[in-house]
């Protein structure tokens, strides 16, 4: 879940502690009845008590998630997936204006891009932004190439190159180029 | 998005009607009361029927529009002609105090729905290939050019889930914010199915303990929010297991028919669905073998039909378009690879087993199932207990084999997928537990068609 904290924190631990105490008290109170019943029913009662004792913490997790997701703006919600992979959704803004809908393209990412999830997620992000254009594996067979952190003419022979985004801080530049067949 | 929600409910209503036709035609129910007590199962059968037929149509080059979705649902809905008019009103069993646990279960389900309403599409597999495939089916159909794109991850994964999501897009437009709610509907349908089967058969305390744990299980909440295929494949597989149980124990032919429909759905959802279906029908064949060789063959035949309908058309398409197949038979026959990597086995068994029993993920679902299973066996309900153990054990072995034979980094694979892959087994265990807790002698019980 997107908004659940990595560790329970003070409130989370408090709820877990409360749950443990409540489970202990409930089990102690149910002890005699548990001895009298059959094994399956006793196991079911114990499981139920543990589940209900865990409920405050579990519900709190959902509430924390809701607290985060209800504050997301339209942009953050749309690009929540790429952002998880260190890919701002605006990275490829404008690319679909340069590449005609019927054209093919290839993506190439430099190892200089510092985040591994971003390197692997760049292709899928391009696929989403450039839909329904088709990606091909081999850059020299594509109509266009979209590169990140590497000049297109170092990948294959190109006719025209556009700088889609200039390099900024640790984020290398993104280029679109028409391949020279 | 509110209008889109109505669209989502409308398309799922179509699935429910289609599924009602399937369950009625199979003979699972006949009266309106029978339908009410089978609506969860009917919904799941409707989704799988639509998904499997849609996958077949896409493979054959047929595109589906909004009317196409309605038409695909309308055909199985004709099975409703077999329904009969009710002689009396709706009948419900007498409720006891323990049934008040329905209130917290419903409240948690409602809270989950609210959470998923606000959940964006964020899980890696969801935004990189499940949803893009659905988008492509919606906008282009099964366009070989796009589906063999270099940037498309896991192009060989079957397309039931994308086909169902694409059907939703035909009613809502390309709205990815509702896909988590679609997962919730699958899950709610499964919870209802467990209730429908367990309420009249199992002990209420066991049933409600299972349902409470299931809706509270953190693993379920985490996966519902991911909008990936793990919840649907688990739901279809486990529901197929429950229907198989009904055929095995109560001798309901409709149970085997519906198990085949749901099994086909599981095989058409994910590669491990195929493996789970093999495990389930093999277990059914083993459980019936001692009593009747003919019944055992019928069970194995039903499994073969489920695989032929659910997995084969897509596999042929994948092969025909030269897409690399991650579930290649080469992995089964690569004996030298397996021998070389035999040291993986203890790690795989230990890791996967721990994920299945982890109380932080599943609370006490598995320990309860073990206790109920042992007691069921001691009470002499050996056939159903053997079936449950065999289905879970074979499924577990299948998962273990997949990790043993993976050409990728084992630790990476285990860390990123094991917690999700065990969901099918956990759901099957959850569904069978209330049924194993029956008081009556299983073999002497025959259930009338409601």
C-alpha cells in the first residue's frame, strides 16, 4: 500500500501493544470455555481473538494509507507508478508531438542514470506516453530513438535530434532523434 | 470518476448475469433463492467465462466494443432459461449470535473499498504491463505489432485480466483509478463464495474465523492495492477448489463443471494459474482414484479441458508470434540445470513455507487449517482431507519447482514474488477450512439443487 509507513511508529506500536494485551486478556477469559470445546472450534476461537486483536493496527494501516492517497493531486495519482521508480511523469512530455503515431521507436538508457528502477522503468514509461506507437528492440531499425543520458548519434546514425529535457542535477538529458535509414 | 464507477458496476453486473447463466445451466441452482445463495460464485464464473471467451476472440483476431462485451456476456446468460419459478419466497438459514461477525467483516470490506477508491495505479507490474495490455486491448485489440513491442514486459503472460479490465474501459473510458476496485470485486466475490458454501455446511465459528482473518489479512490488503493478477488468479483457483470439493464430497456434477470453468479462468490469468490447475485436478484425480477409476479419469479430463480452453489458445498465439515463453517446457526438461541448482531446494521450500505461514501476512489462517484438517482426518473424513492436503501440497511443489528452475537470480525472485505467489494456496486453504470442519460424515451427504 502506497501510504503505509515503513515502520509502525509510536501510534502503530501502541496499537500493536494494545492488541497483544487485548488478545492475552481475551484468551485468559476464554480459557475454560476453550478446554470444554472441540479442537477445531477452540482453534477457530483463538484465531478469531488474534484477528480481532490485530484489527486496530490493521485498520490504522488502512487509515494511514487513506491519509496519504486522499491528498494526492491528479498529476501525482496519474504518475504514481513511474514516480515509485524514480521517474517523474513529465520526463517525456512533448515526445508524442515529435514522433508520429504510426512510427516505431526504440529507447536507450545510459548507465549514467543513477537509479536502477528508473533505467528499467524508462521503456515502460515511454510505452505509456507514446501509446499506440510501437517500440522495437534494435535502435537502427526504429523510425525514432528516445535516449536518456546518451547522445543519439552515439547509438546509431541520426538525421535530426531534439533535446526533450536538458540535464538537471543528477538527471541526465533526454533526447529524441529521427533515425537515418 | 463517480460516473465511471457506475460504468464499472454495470460491466460487473454483466459478468454477474453471464455467470448466473453459467451456474444455472450447470445445475448449481434453479430457484431465485438458489441464485441468491450462489451470487458470489456466479459472479466469479461470469468473470472467468467472459475472460476466457474474450481471450479466445482476441486470439482469433476479433476486437471487442462495448456491445461486443455485452454480447459475450449475453450468450452464457441464456443458461438462465433453465431457472424455475420459486414456489415460495427466499429462504435463509436461521442466524445465530456468531453470525453478528458478518458486521465487522462487511465493515472491513467497505473500508477496503474506500481505500481502493483513492488508490492510484502504482505497483510496478501493474503500470508496466498489466494495465498497458488492457489499454492496448481496449484501443487496438490484440494488435501483434504492439503486443510484441520491445518495451512490453512479460508479453507472454495470458490476457484474461487485461481483457476484463479492457471490458471495464469500454464502459468507463481509460480510467486506471478504478482497477483496484475491480480487484476488490473479485475478492468480495470470493468472500461471498466461501460464505455461500460454508454457511450451510461448516461450523459457523470456523467459517467466521476464516472470513474475519481473510478480510483482515495484511497480505490481502497489500495485494488488492497493487491491481496485479495475483488476487484474481488466487480467487479463481481457490473457487475452483471449492467447487471441486463439492463434486468430490457431495457428488454434485455441477461442481466439476464450475471447477472447470474457474480453472480455465485461473489458467488464462497467470502462468502459475496453469500450474495450480494441474495441481488441483491431479489432487482430485488422486482423491477419487481409490473409489472409482472412472471418476478419477473424469476429474483429470476436466482439468485437461480447463487447460485446453484457458491456456492453449494464448500459448498458440504466443508461439505463433515468436514471443519468448517464460514458462517454457524447457524448464521442466532441463534436468542438468535442476541438478546443478539442487542446493536451491532447501532455501526455496523454507522461504515459500515461511511466506505461507507468516502471521504478519495471513494471521493464523494456516495453523487453523492444519488443526481443522487433522481433526477432519481423525473423524474419518479421509477423502476430503486427502484432497485438501494433496491440492495444497501439489500447488506448493509447483511453486517450489518454478523457483528451483528459474534462470533468474533466485533471491531476487523470492524477495519480489514469493509473498504474492502463495496467495492462491492461502486462499484455497481459507476456502476449504470451513468445509473440512463439517460435523456430518461427508460421504453420506448429498445436497439438493437449491
